[in-house]
């Protein structure tokens, strides 16, 4: 396999990991446009572990993911009482704060970022992580917690009346989502070999969001499909590569216009 | 010193107000947060810049040109990205997702068309500075403040005195009732978008003049700040947006003077998040938040 | 079973409930009636923790549950249906009822990962038990055949019955029904009557808010009448029906 395409596939795997991680909070009804922030945290922390402390990648990923998860829990609590557009804005704000933080944080190079990262991310590793995440989501689906998530997504008041502890479900979903994003960030850093705050800004969050939206939130395969489209399309069509943002922006608009029902409510029937 | 900072803050804040008003107008009439509004602001600056470069025009022409250009842009956005969704009775979140898409498109188009570098307005005005007691004001600042205030006053008059303005307020209160009264809400929405975008475009030129740093990326920051102001002032509340903008400008300038300036932007976001958590209806908003 | 004392609820300038006392005996069927806007659903919302009270107290079997969050209230043994049906439309009937069982089962994210693997036709452990109980309840309310139908595809009456099944899934001691007879034909109302009796026989205390006067008279042991947020009468159905204040409250509205 040519190393160019191997690289593409690795990116595909990373995007899948990121998309699957965002899928979880969205399936609890929490729209987050700040996932780039968690990705950034995971990336930087993982790099610190591998580069400064000399740890192997899996260990670095674990720490990066955990720190990101902690951040997720921290954001998850204020996010509890906030819904809809306010949550989107809150998460956008969070993403920006993280970016600005790293922009000014001296030990990690501020705007110049960190370069010369060792290439430790391999295709088998990425595939393994993505597969594990997918397996987790599948296990959640047919279980008590999976039902609780769907209930919370549809109608929080009714879900709570059924005895679902909203705090626990929402914060955990958020934290787990952040964990996944952290893993994605760590994997990304050791493949892109160079990270700086600009790579984890709003566009990154929007891109991950787009992937999930494109694939639809009806099933956990959605993010996989979305990641495939978003990663592979630019490779196959030159103009998509040059006008990436425009194409993706147009796709978002088209999604919103043509299949809005597929955006955020699984299997919802047309209004009677 | 403090007074000087306050004055600077007001200058900055008045441009923020223009953007926040745009958000408030659109939210008021459509119940929609226009996440691409910051990009419209950016396009205004770029249009103004192009006019100055090509036609060697003065700031006044740049301003008017940007106003008209962004108004047209706003209309196009409404027709292509939002009206179709309303026509199909999409869910509430669909338009917002659409705005993100529009923002991305505008960003990239601007980057491709104008390059990714920061540019400044070529100076045609010799900046004159005046001293008023302890305060120093430059002509550019005065221009900004003057134009902003003029626009705000014009908006106020328009909204309270003209038929279209009142139709807009009626639609903001209740689209159904407005329609029953014979108001063409589609037309009102178009006008709302045009006005809101025009204000943003004007702000773009004004900010470009004052900071001399026009780039395709200036919209993101401004967009979020404008959003924060709208939240601060109460969603859909134009006057809250006006006051909020001035307030934010003052806060920002003061925080730069007394805190580390590089974390200034983070400070704004932090404030915004605090508002969202503790008082989502803003300082002037009323009623329950959905 | 349920003691509500001097309960008050205020929304900004609007006083929805004032000085409401309610005593529900275990094993009884207690109806709450009153003209529209009397505060009946607000009363339910405060009891079940959907809204916090402004003043007063709520006690379940002697335990003070005032101001408890909705999921804690459900866990304590109160279940409810909603006046405007709030089913989970992305799920089928069976899954809706299974969600109702949430508070009697355990296992969060971690447990979901390590739960025993079953084949498609075999399930073990808690999940199987939940499913079995859910089917049982669907049979009870007469929806046994509709287990796989999407909740949104059921008729209104079927949806109301599904809500009852879902509420019962939490093995409540007290069941609150908010206008369960809405939109029902006389035959369906009679079925509902029978269902409520069956529920009572199984040891569950029932409180219902209703407009349907005939049903209320037939099925309830005690009736409490609310008007403009206050209790104006309480007692056996026959006596309440003849109470002049009650008649005035209803007739006054009819004008």
C-alpha cells in the first residue's frame, strides 16, 4: 500500500474517532461545537507525555484522553442547564478559550506550536481505537443507558420523570465524548507531526460537527459514513480539495435544507 | 487616563454594537442565531477595501459601497440558505446548521479571492487629533463613533416611525399575527436581513479603518463577540445590543489596560460563558428562556 | 400514602396554587377535578418534582419529598402520565415501557460495556427481565400486539395507554394520571375504568386529574375540587357533587 494512501487512511481513522466521540453527546441531545478544544487538549497533553517524558504512545494517549475527559466533565456541568443554541454558543466559546490559551501558553510554543513530533500513529492503532469506540457505542445502544440517552435526547422532562438522572447521563456523555476527542487529538498529533493552536479552532469543531451531521445521528454508523465522505472526497476530487471549506459549507447548507430530519432526530416521522 | 480608556472603549464598542444589532434584528424576526454574521462583517471590510483600491475612493464611498454590498449579500443568504428551510418546515436547528455552512463558504471564498494576508486601508485621510482636556481623539475615531451613532439613530427612527420598520417589529413579536394583519413576512424578513447585513458591512469598514488589519479571518472573533453582546443585552433586543456593545468595548479596553492583553479575547469568552450559565436572558431580556 | 400540606406555587406574578392540602389514603383512587386553569396539572408537576414549590410540603408514606428532583421522586415510588402525551417517538412501544423501568434497574455506561452477550434470540440478566416485564405491562393495558410499533404511529388513545404502561414499569406505590380519558369514546372510557380498578387491585394507589365527570364519579373513592389554585371541597364523590361551592365554581365558568 502506497504510503500516501496509508496516510489518507490514517486520517480517515482519526476523523472516524473524532466523529464517533462527538456522536455520543449529540445523541444525548447536547450539540457541541467545541470539540476542537478537547482535541487540542488531547493532542498537546499526549505530545508532552511522549516528547518530554518519553512515554510510549498508548500511555500518552491514555493521559491525553483522561485530561480531555476531565475538561469535558468540567464543561459538562454548566452545560447541564443550557439547551439548544445556548449550548452551541457555550461550546463554541469553550473551544475558543482553549485555542487562545494554547496561543499564549509558553511551554507549548504559543502560536508556533510544537513541531518534530515522532510519527507513532500507525494504521493498525488507529483502526483499533476506532473499532473499539464503535464497539462501545454498539454496546450502549441496546442497553439501559442507550435507551436513557435516546430518551434524554428526545424529551428531557419525560426522561427525568422516568427516573433518569439527567446530570449523570449528560455529564458522562459529555466527558466520554471529550475523552474520544482527546484520543483523536493525540493520534492526530503523532501523524501530522506538527500541531499549533490554529489547527484546533472553530473550523475543526465545525468539521467534526459536519461529519456527524452528514452521516446522520440515527445510528452509530453515521459518523463512520460521514468521516469517509469528508476524508475521501477531497482525495478523489481535486476541486473538493482546493475548495474544501466551500464544499463542506455547501454540504451543511444542503443537509439543513434537504434532510433536516436526519440531522438531529433519529427516525423522526414527518409531522402529522 | 481612565477617561481616555473609556472613550477608546466607546469607539470600539460602537462598532460592536452595530454587529450585535444585526444579530438581534435577525433573532427578533426569525428566532435564528445567524452564526455567519461575523463573516458578513468581514465581507463588508473586504468590499470596502476593494473599492478603495480599485476606484481610489474615499472612506465615504467605501462605507456606502460596503453597506450596499453586504445588504445584497444578506438577501442572497436569506434566499438560498434560510427560506428553503422555512418552506419545508424544518426543525429549529436546521437554519443554524445552515448558518455554519454559509460562514465556511464565505470564509473560504474571501480567502481565495483576497489572499490570506492582513491588509490595511491605504491612508487617504491625514489623521487629525484633537485634545479635549485629558482626552485625545483622532479623526478616524470620531468618524467611527459618528457613523455608528448615526446608523443606530437611523435604525431607531426607522423601526419606530416607518411602516416597514413597524412591520418588522410586529413580525418579531408574532409572525402569525403579522401575517394575519396583511404584512408580507417574507418581505419583512428580506429587509431585516438586508438591514442587519448592511450594518455589519458598515462596521467592517469602520473597524478596517481603525485597526488597519483586514483579513478573511477577522470575522470569527467579531462574530462571537457580537453574539456575546446580543446575549448580554437580551436576545432580540436591539437597544440591549446597542448598550451591550458599548459596554463590551469599554470592558475590553479596560481589561487590556489592566490585564494581560493577549488573554483579552479569552476574557470576553469567559464573560460570555458566565452569562450563559447564570443569566441567559441577558441584562435586559425578559421572560423565561426556552 | 401522600400528604400534601399548604402547598403553594407562584410563577412570577401569578399565583397558581394557594394553601393546597391533599391527603391520599393508600389503596384508594383519589380524583382531583376543577375548572380549566384551576392548577391541577401544576399540582402534579410540583408533587412529582418537575417544578419546585414556592411553599408547603409533600410527603410520601411519611417521607418528606418536598422539592425533590423528578428522578428521585420516581425512584421513591411515584409515577405519572402527562396531560399532553410525552412519549419517546424515536422508540417503539416496548422500548418506551422499558425506559419506564429505568429506576428499578441499574447499570450505566460501564455496565453496558460488560453486560453479558446474548444472541439475537437469547438475552440474559437484567435486560431480559426488563423486556419481560415491559411485555407484561403492554398486555395489561391492551397493547400487547403493538409492542413493535413506533410510539408516534399509535392512535391517541393507544398512546395514553402506553404512557400508563410506561409509568407502571417503575413499580410505583402511587400513580398519578393526568387527564387519562382525554379524547376517549365512552367504550374506551369504560376500558380505562376497568384498567384503573385493576391497577388499584394490584396495590397501587391512584390519583387522577380528570375532566370526565362520569368516570370520576364511577371510579374514585375520594374527590378533591380545585378552583383557581385553592381546594374548595374534598370528600366522597356523591357529597362533593352536591356541594354548592363546587357547583358554583363550575357553573360560574360556564357563564
